[in-house]
């Protein structure tokens, strides 16, 4: 869920297709200077299809005792195909739900003076940052068009039973319909405002269970909990681009079945002007590629499956409009899709790139042609049933096929 922070002004740029126009303009923010050892977090995640079976009041903020708040296990659930965890903020603690997002940095929650959300005036642990945007406001804007005006501060936050003082933001969405499935975002990017940076986390991993098996748990791990069996593990470099806090990865090619498409490293490389490149993002549902590359994938799939594709004029997600002319409940042979990264091959079975919705089988890629930066995004649907480990010391991304419920 790539994002950016803007100073409030009469003119706000519109961000399209998960584009970060200017990343990490954080000179107006101050983080807690006290460094602590990174925590060992273990957050169980549960996938829930909110459109079908979302428990009433599951994500409604609530107050509880500090003792009970420290015991929350932060179950994370899917909200609009995003992965949401629970945190406790303030004293007394208020529980809120937040998207776990490696494509942004800011940690924020909804707030107001009512009892519905967090209210800093009612918290004994709130503190002001040495520098903040409280006096003039900031706008946190996301590529899907949602945005929220926030003010900055410091607060006690409990996540996975671990209590820390962090710099965070709270605010009210500009549109009442925005963020209606969750109450905040936990940025996990490289920037100094992210949870990763503020808690000095050098290594973290997650495993996103299959969407088709609702009972299976996903999980997020940090610190020593990230140790995984070193069998069948593949590793690719994590790249950097200027002061941007994204996790860039080097995609060098794509194969459909045994056929390698006519694309190369240069099609996905970061250009000299800073455009292009591919990032891995837990906060984006689908993968974003250039239209011509998606056309190649589509044509090769039709050739190998003998099933034609059509365009949906009323797609379930904006831009997700290519679907197979075959009922989603009909089994037909479909090849694996392989993304060839630098030094590693990421194999995707059908469920990782075919999105079943409304009785149709959609190709789970969205074109980024309206994005002037031409940035590609590797979304969370493509990461199902994989243990994904971010090592920020070695600047590497490791992954392996995994049954998440066993972890």
C-alpha cells in the first residue's frame, strides 16, 4: 500500500496505482531517540473474507486494562484483501486494527474526542514530539485515493505483548467511507517513522496463508522468531533508490509454464531518473506491471490453456478487468507462473495469480501505465503460502514455500 505524506496545501497531487510521488519527507517529524534492543514479536494472522463472514464489531476500537492489553496476541485478518493486526495504544489502552504495510512508513490510527476512537487528551502516556506537524497538519495519501489528515505525537503502543514508546499519527479520514474496514496502518518500510525503524528491527518475516483455506493462520515474526529452516530457501537482494524507503527487488524475467516471455532486466530496472523498478509490498493486494507485459502473460496463458479472456467493464477492483471465459468452479489446467528475480525464482501456482470473484477468474495483475514513475509492485496475493524474510542488515529478501499454519 505504497504511500506518501504531504504538507497540507490548497493543491494536492493525485496518486495513482500505488505511486509514491515523494517518499519520506520527514523533516517535520521527530522519533523517540532512545534505542532499545529489537523485540521478538510473534503475531498470529487469520484470513477472513469480510464480504462474506465479517464478525460484527470485530475491528471496533475498545478500551481495556493495561494488563489485558499486554496479553493481546495481535491476530491479523484480511480486510479488503489486506492483512490487519490489532494494537493497543495509550493509557488506558485503546485497541485498534491496522494494516501491516511494507509499502509505507507512517504508523497512524483514527482519533476523535468521542469514545469510538483514540483520544490523546484522555491518555496519560501521550507525549509531544520535539518536532511535529500538529500546528499545520499533514496529509497521508494512498494510491487507491484514500487519504487522512493527521497530527503527530508520541505514545505508548503495545503490539504482540511488547510495550514501546513510538512516534505516531492520528487523524480523521477526509472521506467518511475511507478506511471503513480498519482503523489505521502500521508502516513497515525503511523510513525512520516505520515500526521497523522505531523498534530497531533488523529482521522480520511473514507467512501469508492460502486465501482458499480460511481456517489456516498467517503469521508475522520479528527478531529471533524469524529463524527458518534453511532448506529450499532462495534469496534475492533488497535494493535501495535514493531516499525512498521502499523494498526494491530486481525482477529479471517472467515465465509462463516452460515458456520464458520476451522481457528482460531492463524492463524492470530502476532508471537513472529514479523511475521504474519493482517493490515488494504487503499492503498491495495485486501485482502492478506495465500493460504490455500483462498482455504478454495474458496471450501466453490463452495459448497454453486454450481458454480465451475478456474484459470486465464492472470489475471488483479498479484495473482488475481481465478474466477467463470459463466458470471459476470449473477445473482446467493452468501453468505455473514464475518471476525470475536476481538469484531466485518465485513460482506461483494458480491461486497466487488467478483471483476468484463473483464467479469469474481474474488475472491478478493491474497495469501501471497511468503511473508516470512506471513503478511495478509485487503484491500480497502473489506471496501466498510463502515464508518471506526481510534481512535489513544483509539487504536481502529470502523466501520459501511454506505451510503457514505449521509455524
